[in-house]
C-alpha cells in the first residue's frame, strides 16, 4: 500500500518544485529588468538636468522612482531567497536556475555592450545633443552583467544545467557584431578606393568618419568575442551547443555571407563588362560592400573550419556538409536563373537589358557556387565501400533530395496552374513560355539536384545493403557431425549463413538411442542449429549433434578459428 501511494506523491512533489522554480525565476528576471529600467531613467535625468530631476517630466520621474525603489528591493529580496536555496544540489541542477542566469546574462551583455559602443562611436563626427544618454543604460546593465557573471562562475552555486549557454551567447554575439561592423568599415574603404570620395558633396561629414564609427563597433565586438571564446575558454567546451553554434554561425552564416558577397562582386564586374545600362558609378556602388562581405565572411569561415579540426569528427563532417549545401544552393539557384533568362531571350530576342542583367546574375551565382561546391563535396571521390561512407552523408543526401524534390514539385504545380490559366483564360497577358519561364528554370535546377542526390543515395544504399548481407554471412565452412540424416540440416545452414557444409559421420554410426530417448524431427532440429550459429564470428565451425532425450538432441558448436 505504501509502495503504491509513494509514486503519485513523488510525482506531485516534483511538479510542485518545477512550478515553484518557474514562478520564482520568471518573477526574479522581470523584477531585475524593471529595476534596471527605473535606474536607467533616473540616471538619464541626472545626466541631462543635473540637480533639477523632476523639472519637466513628472510622470517619467515617478515611473522611474517606482521601478527603482519598489522593483529594486523586491528583486534583491527575491534573489536572496533564491540564493539561499541554492545550497541544495537539486536547486543548482534545476534547468530554471541555469535558464535564468543565461537569460539575464545575455540581456545585460547585449544591452550594455550596445550602449557603451554607441557612446564611444558618437565621439566621431557630428554628435547628437544628448549623445551621452545611452551611457546610463550601459552603466546599469554592466553592473547587472558583472553580478550575473559572478553567479555564473561561482565555485559552489553556479548553474549545473545550461552552464555553457552564457559563453556561447557571448562569443556568438561578439562575433556577429564584429563581423557586421567590419564589413561596414571595410566596405566603406573599398567604396572610396573604387568610386572616390563621393560624400564630400553632401558637406555633412568626411568619408572616414562612418568608417571609424564602424571600426569602433568592430573592435568592441571583437573584444566581447575574445573574452568569451578565448579568455573564458569557450572554444574548449566540448558540448553539443558549442558545436551547433560553431557550425551555424562560423560555418553556415559566414559561408552564406562570403558566397553572397563574392556573387555580387562577380555580378558587378560582369555588368561592367557586358551590361553598361546604367552610369558606371551606379554600377560600381555595390562592389565595395560586396568585396568586404566576401573577405570578412571567408576569414570567419576559414577560422572556424580550422578551429573545427580540433573538435569531434562529427563536427568536422557536419561543417563540410553545411559548406557543400550552401554552395550547392547558390549554384543551383544560379542555374535556374540562367534558364529563366535564356527562355526570356528566346521568347523576345529584343527583351533588352533586363534579361541580360538576369542572365549575368545567374552566371555569377553559378561561377561562385559551383567551384565552392566542387571543392567541399568532391564528387569525383565517391565511396566504393560501405566502410568508406562517412556518418551523416546519407542523411545529407536524403535531406537535400527531399528539399529539392519539394521545390521541384511546387514549381511543377505552379506550371500546371499557369498552363490551365492560359488555356481557360484570357491570352492577352503574354505567351505561355513567358508566364512559366521562371518556374521552368526552378523545376529544371531543383529536379537535377534531386535526381543527382537520389542517384548517390541509391548507389550507397546498395553498398550498405551488400555489406550488411556480407556481414551476416561470416562463416566459410561448417563441419557437421549429425545424429541423423544430414540433408535437411545442411540445406538450412547453407541458406542461413552461405557457408559450405562438410558432413563428418561417426565411425560407429548414429548409435542406439539412450533409454527413453527420441530423435528430434529434422525441421525442428534445423531451426535449433541455425539459432545456435547466431553471433558466431569464426570462419570455420564444428557442429556436433548428440542424440538427446525427450527434450531434444543436444547441439554443441565449436569455433575452430
């Protein structure tokens, strides 16, 4: 009775503990944010008006005072209550404790860093009248960040669950800020070098001021990234979250940035050479930012590819497959655009620069994505055995086949819709080919990708199936010493294992049965012999069957090598 009633009671207690932690940490997070907002508002008025705090905005000052003087003490009281309970190991291992620390750490880091960098960048060029106001938020959230970093690194009460989340959030945020700002700064420099100083005509600021402001953000983001990635040893954390972040940001996002920048740069160069339909300065406008995106994206991608070499083999394979997937998507979209533009020229040879521009865009995507995919995927190096197929490769083939098949199916449905619309409706809206050329290009490109990946998957599936069948037939020879007619036994063993059966007969013959004994019928005995061979890894086996009593013959299996 006691055992039956303890399980519901324990489940009820666990549910109550989970609900209590949820309410506790959600309230604590909300009170911390409220207190921070109130204190930020008070500091803004202090910086703006000096000693006159409530001269104009009475409602705003009252709100800030209420948030600070009510929300602050409540947050401190609730935090003290939660902190005392962390002496219990179950509280420290709670997911809600780790989630609270991670959320507060991330919000304070992002808000404080953005505020400080905005103030630092405001010193370059014309400044707003109240440029110093973000400093108040930066100071408040910096204090909250230091407070939660101390809790995150506490030797006893630090979170056990999600303990790697603050580090991952920190270096991912720093890397993204640094990369975006570096692209903006480098793109400004390249634009000035390519097109000259065009900002002097506006008379507002010189060309180097926005470059320096972007550089301030790049340096700040790099410091945040360096602190969490190197100083906090984020790169040495061997967790799944770190691997996912490294592949998602350092490989996927960086690869998309690099390929997109390179594609735009090649497109601009092709337009400059073959499509002068706009002024040269206008044609070259995207070139500087595109080259900057290609350079920064390639550097970030290369760094994380090198860093990934020291991680698990699965992470390295995933990074290579992600790179191949991004490059293939770019190349396939370029091929579809080329088909679209070619059909446009076929329908109307005098289509003008629109179709030519579209064609150059497709060619640029194909020129950038094709070599990158070839280098990452290496289609000439096909695995010829099942052991040579890397783990995850077949999943990649299935995923890409599925995505491309869905895209091709959608394109086919749209073509069918256009076909029936053309047949049943008004024909004054252009030819059928003109209406469906975009979908035809998408259908051909996606269909080719789907067919290629399905063919590879089918080939490797055959290799794996053959290897599995070969592994099931590990026996070469079976030496059988039967107690009765061996014909049924030999056929059953050969069918199950593929081994050659050699029958050894006893010198004295089958011999008489023991007193009260009976011989098992051959079909039943054959099944027992095949079952006895399961799990045998030897290539030669000796099977001796002894006449048994009523429960059946005794089977003895002896591995010979």
